[in-house]
């Protein structure tokens, strides 16, 4: 990923576009449980925005938005949110991931809905962190602009 | 016979894709091309699943107020798509690991050509 | 066997006592005297325990000890029937003498790794008594394989290239035999569903076809034939003579090879049964093998210059006496076979002890170097003479008794030619053993100035075994009674 | 709570550990090992408990998310899966005790945390594969385990990334074939649930698509279990991986493939389908027999102990394949018992190789001599015992595997396979006694004499103890085999292959 010249157009456009991609990613995640979308897709969009900035500004400047060292812990955390949702159901007397047993709301359909949302958030976080981490790992040690 | 060939045209396409992928894995000497072959193979399998769910006169499996929920034949089977979502993730992860390994190999042996690599391995004193 | 079975711990203890000595021997590796004490104590205890089983066996009360299922359908079970007691008595009794002798031998040669030597010797004896008391094929195989492995370190004890290659040969033969035996046992298990040794055979209820019975018997024969050194499976035995002499004496004249022959007896009469063998003429196969081995073994012995190798070929030929006796499938023959199993042990061990004493004392191991040794080692060579005469079958030594039974049984079963084979073999025995006696007493030797008799640790055991050979020739009572019991259980009357 | 969730607990425990380790170890690195051990111990305890649960109350079904089987993912705890999970989790526990020092020696410190996290992830995958009742779920766990394994291999010797890459390519193709097979099955039956499929398949009949599906799945599992001639990835992977990885992978990894094969052949398609309709079982048994001979012969030619053990693994997996291919109850019992027995033996042998590497700096057979044995008497003794077991001498476990397999071959009247099994134990004797002879009989070499004066320098207790425990278990389990077989294993036998011992 050697950048031969500073191109202000690319820098500017990518900096402008990145927040919108991220916003769209969040939208996709938060609507995933009742419309097309979800954690995988949203997480990928989030990662795309991070990686876009790393590509255009260089990995060092890109750190400000998402530090590389957070990659693995955030991925773990994301899956833990997923896992925790399942575990909560298990601890409260249901099977693993049986959302009907999670005390988010009184109504069972709503519980299910909230349960899926919580899982989607976890998945989104994990997917984003993992994709960024893969990108970072592959670049590790390479000369960077 | 004609029906068999034409009726399954999509499967023939998938079969072709798989063959290309396998050929890439087996015949190409460059490790990166092998990974590309792997990805093609993976895509072929994914398409195979997705194609199996296709259905005439049916729509995406999201509740459409106009169609209602009474007649489920109006919707296509969502399960293969869900499965393939997972398979795609697996594919991404596999490619990621493959590239990480390729980078390790490059750093240690300075080659990605399989023949050269085997030669270097043989002469490597461990 | 109609004899009532009495649950008893004795068989188990008899097996375990020498195993229990192993850790003690290992722990006292730096204190030779203590180590030897443990060995002797274990040997004495073992003999005592086996002796305690003798009255029961003679009266027909069979001590049985069942542990647990070792494979589904088969228990790990020990059963001290007369046949087992007879073999255990021989092995454990001679272990005491061999232990005494070993002490003299290892000290005399200042052997290395004596701890390993004594420890594996003890394991071997455990396995041997286990074989003797095994109540079924799986238990038998268990101890048989333990014996195989425990003998290996003793064969390669010298750690010379020659010893190592002999060890390989030994393992190649015995491990192959082991897998054949396992295959045979597995097959029998599928046929019968039970592997307990039964007088008259375990296949009695089945109408076994020839295409099952013959291959099965050949598998069994391959399994037990190697250790019993039936030709052409004998060649490991002469090679294994690189082992220290006490090992050759006890294991390669008594425990290991007799375990093989004992196994053959078990297979022939307790697994297959006389009827099945006769129906498919398998007894004739055995007879032919045995006769060949007897004669060819003796002839090969004639050619050996190395004393221990000559004795080894002599062992090969004498083991087939027992095979022959078994194959005749009659009461008197089996009595003769079992008597020979016991009596050959005392005679052959005497000869090996003598060979070892000569080696330790004079560092000579070839027959051609033995001129004049009788003058300086009179006790040793006198014992050697007794042993040799016994093997030739000269009365009143015990070799005569067993040969008499074998020969008369051969005539009695309408095969007088076999008695001729025995006589011929006796002459061949004389031809390869008596020249040694003649050399040592009547020829003038060189380089023997200032040499004296071997150490009393070695002379005492060999004189004892020689006297034992004589005594058993005069009073074969106990062994005869045991053998009669076995025969009665098998063939009635 | 534990009883109702029993089937799902073991994979979930490992997964939790895999997730917590990277977070917890942010501050304290040593926590990684502590957490991994805790998870392994908990999982082992749960899976041993599961055996008793199965014995008491029969098969336990667990519905993820509360969805009933054809829709939702189901976990099934039956005698077979309970047995296999107990075996792999106990083995992993013992190996992990040993792993602490070898990981510290083999890997730079910054890699310790990801290493243990990956081990946990791999174990989670293995447990998931065994317990799941859903074919697609099985695929996912298969890939989770494989991906972790690639990583675990790649941190070894200099050549390890190449070995890992080769494994990755072959493993991915294997997984792909499996997935394709699942696809064919799904298209033709509309179900992914194993129990459901078992009910549907007879009605579908032997359509070509179903046969193709079966063949693809067998191919996939064959690659994972290194069934000859699909074994190409194995020797390098075992040789160049770090000690801890090879001693986890050798006893557990290939067995999972064998388990999958067993499940698919006999619990989904049924014995008639795989022996009569499509004679696939026969094909498997011939390949396995060829693998036994090939592995044993190749093992003789190796100079590196780990490589020799790798080829021996190919042969031993052949035993399992042969038992499965015989398609009779005794063969299956032998195969499943051999999963346990070979797991114990190979774990012990790889730990011994690790001990040699730790103290001598190498595990080349030609460089071993009695000096090595004098320095490490206990390790050498453990090696000898495990070698005797590999040869198949009673009362070690190897004998009993051989016994059941021999019974199985004789029952089928497959004399050639009987001969192969027996011959292979002699070949085992050849290559193991080659090492034993060196260890015990070969005088110490010149350059070792200086070191010899140091006297005994056995490895640390945390490495020695697992080695000895495994070695001892070879005899104990051997004597207890009837308890295992009669008490537990006969209950797993699939319909059509029931059997009762006399």
C-alpha cells in the first residue's frame, strides 16, 4: 500500500464519504431484525468506512478513527455480546439463544425482536473489528506511506 | 436429453465454475492464484445453494402486505440464502487466513511459486 | 474335567509374587546384595505358593481365581489344573536354582546392568506362571506376549551388535507368532463365543468344516509353534544363545520354550480336542513336523562347535519329543510328553549351567576348546556327564523314564516306527553330547594351569539339578501322578 | 440448568473461553493460560458427566433458541457423541497441562494469548462437530476448527506456514465438497437435520443426487480424517507445527473426520444404503487397508520422530477407517474404541517428542542414543510403553483395538483385511523398535558425553506428569475396555447393527 503522492481530492472525498458509509452501516445493523440487513452487512459497511480512510489517508492517520490494537478485543467483545444474549436466555431457564426468555420487555414478540437486535449489534461490531483486523494484520510490517 | 441439458443450464454453469476453481487450485503454481481458485470454487458452491432456492413467480421472503402470509408458495425459500451468508463469512475468513499465510511464506522464503518454494524447502536445513 | 473348582487366591499370588519383587529390585539397584535377596525371596515364595497348589491338583481340587472381563465374554482367569501346576512347579522350582546361579554368574563376569537383568527375569517368571495357570486363550495370550517382551531385554543383554541382531530375530519370530495366535483366538471366539480351555476341546458342539478347522489349526500352530521351536520356526532359538547363560538355561531351556510347548498341549487337547484333530488328520501333520524336528535338530546339533548353540539345537529336538507325545493323542503318550516337559528341563538346565560355569571360569565357549576341563572342574563336568546321559535316555536318569513312556505309547498306538525314531534320536544325542564328556575327561588340555573349579554359587546349583535329574529318574512319583491326572481328565482312565 | 443444557455446554464453554481470553489477557498475559485450563477442565468435567447422563436417561436432544428440529438447530447427546466428546476433552485437558512450557519455549510471548484463544476456538469447533445434529451447523464448526488449526500450525517451525497453507487448500476443498454434498442432500430432501433426514431418505430412495451427495460428504470427511490417499496434508502439518499443536491435533483432529464419516454413513444413510445400494463402505475399507500399509511403511523411512508419528497416524486412522468400512458391529466397536486408544497413544507419543525437543533440542531418531535415555528415563519409559501399545501387546489398549478389529474382519470373512491388521502390527514393531533400540542400546555419542556428565535432566513435572498419566492410562484403559465397550459403546450401535456379547 505505497502511496506515491498526496492527492487532496481523494483525501477530501473519502473523509467526507466515510461518515455517511458508517451511518448507513449503523442503519443497516439497527434495522436488520425486521427488514433486509443485519449485523453482517452493517458490520461490513462499518469496516468499509474504516478501511477507506486507511487506504486514502494511510494506516497511521487512519488510526484516529479506529486504532489497530482494538481489533481483536472489539471482535471478542462483539461476539461476547452475541454470546451473552444467548447465555442470558440459558441462565433464565430457556435454551441457548431462546430470546423469549430475555427480560428486555414484557411481550414475547418484543423480547424476540430486542434479542435479535442485541445479537445483530454484537455481530456488526465483531464483523467490523475482524475485517479491519485482517486488513491491519496483512499490512503489518509493510512499508506504509 | 435436451431437457436434461437445457433444464439444468444453471447447474452446468456451476459445474464449469467449480472445474475452473479446482483447476486453479491444482494447476496454478502461484500461491495467490491458488487462493483465487479457492474463492472461485467457493463461489460456485454458494451459487449452487442460492440457485436451488430460486422459484418462478415468487418473491423475496419478506412479508409483503399485498401477498399476505397465507400462501407461502409466493415466497422463495430463505434458508439457502441464510446458509450461504454463513458460508460467505467462512470463505472470507479462509481467504484472510490464506493471505496471512502467504505473507508469512513470502517473508520467509521470498517466493510464491510452488516449484521454487519446494526447491527452497528441500534445501532448507531446518 | 469333573474336578470341582475351588476359588482361591493362590494362583494369583503365585503369578504376582515375582512381579511384586520387580519394584523392590529396581529400588535396590545400588545395593547388589539386597537386590539378590529380593530375587531369592521372590523365587522361594513363588515356589512355595505353587507347592501349596500341588495337593489340590493331585486330589482334583482345582484352584480357580477369576478377576474381571478382559474382553467381552472372556474373563481374565487363573486356574491351577494339574497340567498348569506341573509346568509352574518346574518353572518356579528351577528359578530358585537359576537365581543362585545367576548371582555367581553375574558376579563372576562382573556383568553390567544387573538390576535390569534381575528385574526382567522376575517379570519373565511371572509371565511363565501366568501362562501355566491361564484358564482361557485370552489370558494365555496376555501372559504369552508379556513373556515375549520381557525376554527381549535379556536376549540383548550384552548389547553387542550380535546380541542386538539376535534380539531382532527373536522379536520378529515371536511377535509374528503372537499376532497369529491373536487371529486364531479371535476366530475361535467368533465360532464358539467362549475361550475357556476345556479338556477335549471347545469346538465339541460344532460341526467344524475342514476349510475352517485346518486354517484355524495352522494359525494356532504358527502361534505356539515358534516358541516351541518346531521346524522350520526354530531358528530364533540358536540365535538367542547370545544371551547370558542363566537366561539361556532357564528361559531358553525351560520357561519360554516350554511355554510354547505347553501352549501347544493346550491348543491340541484343550482347544481343538483329539476328535477334531483326528478327523482332519492334523495329528499326522504334527507327528511329521515333530519327527523332522527331532532328527534334523539332532543332526544340526552335531555340527555346532559353540557349546551353547549345540545345546540349543538339542533343545529344539527335545522339544519335539513333547510335541510328538502330544500329537499321539493317547493317555500314555501325553503322560510321556508331560514327564519330558518336566524332566528335559532339569537335564538341559544342568548342561547350560555347566556351559556357563566353563565360560565364566575359563572364558571358553567352543566344544573344541574343552579338552581336559574335567580335570580342573570335576564337579561341573560330572554334572554335565549326568545331564548328557539323561538326555540320551540312559536309565536310571529321568530322561529314560519319559522316553520309555513316549516309546511305549508310540508302540501302543500302532506306530512302532516312531519308537525307532526315539531310539535313533537317543543315539544322535549320544553322538553330540558324549564327545564333550570324552574331551573333557580323557584329553589333555592346554592353558589350564592354575585354574580351579568355578565358584560355589555356580557349582552348587548345577550339582543340585544333576542330582535332581537322577532323583526324578528314580522317584518320578509326583510328576507322574500329575501327568496321570491330566491324562485321566483327557482320555479317561 | 446443567442437565437441560448438557449437550450444548462443552462447545459453549470453549467458545466463551476463546472470547474472554483476548479481553482478559489485555492486562495480564498469564491469565490466558489459566482461563484455557479452567475451560478445558470444566468442559472435561461436563463431558464426563454427560456420559453418565446418557447412560441414565438415554439420548438428550437440545434445541437451540427453542426452535423444534427441522427448523432449528438441534444438538444431540447420544452414547457416541458423549463418548467422543469425553475423549477429546480429556485428552485436550492433559495435553494443555503439558503445553504451558512448550508454548512458552516455541512461541514468542506476544503470540501466547492468540494461541490459547485459537486452541479454545478449535476445541469449541471439535465439540460442536461431534454434538450437532444439523449438517450445516456441522460444516460451520468444521470450518471454525480448521481455521483455528491453520493458525495453530502456522506458528511452528520455519516451514510451518507452507504446511499450514497446504492444509488450508486441501482442507478448504474438503469442506467445499462436504458443503456441496449437504447442498445435494438439502435440495432432494428439504432438510438439514440428521434425524429428520434419516426418516426422509428411505422415501427418497437411491436417486443419483443422493448418491452424489453421499460421495461428496464422504470425500470431505475423508480429507479431514486423512484417509489414504487424501492424506497429503498430514505429514508436514504434524511435523512442522509446534509441539502443543501437534499433540492436540494428532489425537483429536483426524478422529473428528472419522466421527463425521461414521455419523453420515450409519446414522443418516443407514447400513443397507452404504453397503448394498452403494458399496461405499467396501471402498472405504480398501482405502483404509491401503493406508494402513502405506503409513506403516512410510513411517519406517522417517528420520524425524514427529514425522514418523505422523505417518503412523495415517496408518492408525486406517484402522478406524477399516473398522467403519467393515460395517459390522464388531468393526464399529473397534473403530470407536480405537478413537480413544489411538488418541491416548498418539498424545503420549507426541508429548514424548515434545519432551525430547525440550531437553535435547531435537527429536531426530538418528541422533537419539542411550545418553538421551539416561537423561530422560521416565520419558523414555513412557515412549516404550506407548510403543508397545502401538504394536498391540496386551494388556495395553493397542491390543484391544486389534482384538475387536480382528473380530470384525473375521466376522466379515475378510481375510485380507485381517492379514493387513496383523501385518501392520509387525510393521509398527519394526519402526518403534528402531527407536527403542537406539534409546536403550546405542552407546552415547561423543558430543553427548559432556552433557551426560550432567546426569539426569528430566523435563519439568508439568510436562512429565501428563506424559506419564497418558502412558499409565494405556494399561488402565486397556484393562477397563470391557467396561467401556459393554457399558457404553454397545449402546451407540446404529439400527441394523445391534449386537450383544455372549
